[in-house]
C-alpha cells in the first residue's frame, strides 16, 4: 500500500526529513521538528521506527486473515454465518481505523506544520521505489547538435552568416549593422577606447544609384578603412590614425548564389599593428535585390583573427532558409559589372 503524503526520514540522509507526496520523493527537506506531545500516532516510541503494520498485504491466491474482536476463529465457536459477519465487520473496522490513523498523522501540530512520521518499511509489490535524489538530466540533453552550424541571421537582407570559432554575436557595440565580433575586447593603443580584434558588418546600399558590385566595393573600401582604423564614431583616433594602405586582393566572388565583388586593403596605423579591411558587395536575394555591402575588419598581428576567416564567412553566407546555396572567393558564376 502506498504511504500517504507526509514528512518521513530521508532514506539518503537519516538526520533530516523529506517530503513524500504520496507517489514519489520530492526535493523538499527539513531538519526534524520536535514533537511536544510524544511520538506521532503510528510511530514506535523513541526509536523513530514504524510500528508493526495493522494488517499484512494479501498475497495473490491467499485469503486475508483478520483478527476478530471477540473470541473464536472461522469455523469455531463463533463460526458459521455469524463468524463470517463478525469477520467482515472487523475487516471494515480495520480499514476505517487505518484511514483515520493516516488522516490524524497528517494533521497539523500546534505549530501549524505537519507532524513527522517515519516512512513505512513494509512494502507491497505495488509500492513505489523511492530514490534518494532524482536523476540529473544529461548535460547534452538540451544542447544543440554538433552538426548544426552556428548562424547569425540578417533578416533585413535575407541572409545568414556562419559564426566561426572565436567569434560571437555582437554585445555592447555602438556601430550599426554589426553581425559578429571576435570574443573579448582590449584597450585601443592610442586614445584608450575599447577595441575589438575583428568585426563583420552587413548593410544595404541605399544612398547610391550605382548597382555594380565591383564599382560599389571599390568606392566603399576607403570609407571602410577610415571607419575602422582612422576615427571612431565620436572623433577619437583609437590607433593614432592611418599612415598608409595597400590593396592586397580584389576580384569577383560568388555570395549566396549571386555574383559579387570584393576589395581587400592592408592598413598601417600610427600605433598598433594595423589591420586588414575588406569591402564586399553582392545583390540581395530578397525584395528589390538592392546591393548588400559586407565589411570585414581584422586586426593584424598574432592577436588578430586569421585571414582565412574572411573566406570561411564569405563561403558560408546563405539565403535565409537555404542551406545549400553558397559561394566563395574566385567562384565565377557570371559577369560582375
């Protein structure tokens, strides 16, 4: 028979009590509370052990044996129909007494809290098997599959970007349209501002009637370099300004199944190792197909991200909802002018 709900000795920690909800152990525990009026009903005196059960569980194929209130056994002086009636009456009385005892034990003491009783130790085949603690969930139960790439979604332009190792979604970034940054910050070498070793920006080209990806990328690269390494949004020079630059790569590129163009500069700054800036333009796959401009800013030196991340990110750009259409540097899929 399943024990009724109540406070019982914790099987995993006998020095404390644990709440049994009638079907299983819960996580609620407490120190045993003193009982001011002797042991609780149904509890053995002084020992905290349960008394002998008022009745024994019936085994399959076995008749229940119920003690009679008056002398005689079935078939004896009190036997026959009268003996059966007495036996049935006594069984009903035992059942009622068990129910009343359970209700009384669960009643509140003068302090307003449930009385404490020791858990019954006699179990039937249908009793639950209490455990000391519920099983802990597997640490990987809710973790995403390792096969699912981390993506950053640009809803305005209808594309997604892969998130390489060492890159995170932007936090506390003042620039608009930043898709991702390298993890962590550092003190800029000149003005004492906070800098990041790398960032990727995505925006729609709307203030220019030009539609050629090549022309737009060539026009943007200088502004991209100035915004990254010359002056910041409030006019400071975090790297002491740009001293020189040189083009290190340019050419057609396939991005999200569209023909685009990129230009990459190596920038030398007054302070710090300088860096690399890339402007890449390709037609959008949504709406009016306005050109999308993606800027890459990578610090040079050993602390900067590897330049191969530029190609990794470019190849991984996809239209939203399309996991197959990609591209890559040098993937010729048509004219770019």
